[in-house]
């Protein structure tokens, strides 16, 4: 009985190690070139596969640095993403709230100095940024 269980452990460990080593480079692409006839010893190459377009870099600046007075709601969404909360006032103006409260679920985030950052954006009745304010909370 002990031999069977020890053999089972060894077999399952080897199978698991084999699965962990599997990988694929299907996400990587290389451009293929073909040689075309050129006059008198010159060589030219033409690419047969178009290069993938590079994704634009995500803006890492704080939200308040991406805002300017007069931006439309669509421009704010493009620059800062979707708000966590939206509110509409009786006069037709809007308020959007952004925060990184999802970080509070990271173990010991606030214990090691992490702060929750809040940004509130105020729009006028025409849907343009009127002002914003920001604050942070944390243990220290």
C-alpha cells in the first residue's frame, strides 16, 4: 500500500512539473521577408506580414493632472476612465467620483503606507468640467 501511494505521488509530481513547463509563443510574431529579383547584384526585401500596431501607452499620471477646466464628459472618460460614481444635481450639473478603493482589498495595503485617493469632478450644466478636488486617506 505504501509503495502504491509513494508511486502515485511521484507520478503526479512529474505530471505537474511537465505541465508547468509547457509554454507557447503564439502571441509573438516575426515578420517574414522574401527576396525579390534586383538588378545587378542588389538585394531588396519586402515584408509579407504587416507589423502589429503598438497600443498607446496608458497615462500613469494622477487623475487630477489629466484634467483641465472646460473638458467635456467624453474627454474626461477618455483621459480618466469610467467614474466609480455619478450624480446629477437638480440644476442639471453633474458630479463624477473616482477613487482607487479596490486597493483596500490588498492585504496590509494601508499598513505599509498605501493611501486611498479620491477625486471628485464637477461639471457645469453644459457638461464641461467646472472644477475638481482630491483627497487621500490612509493610516499614516
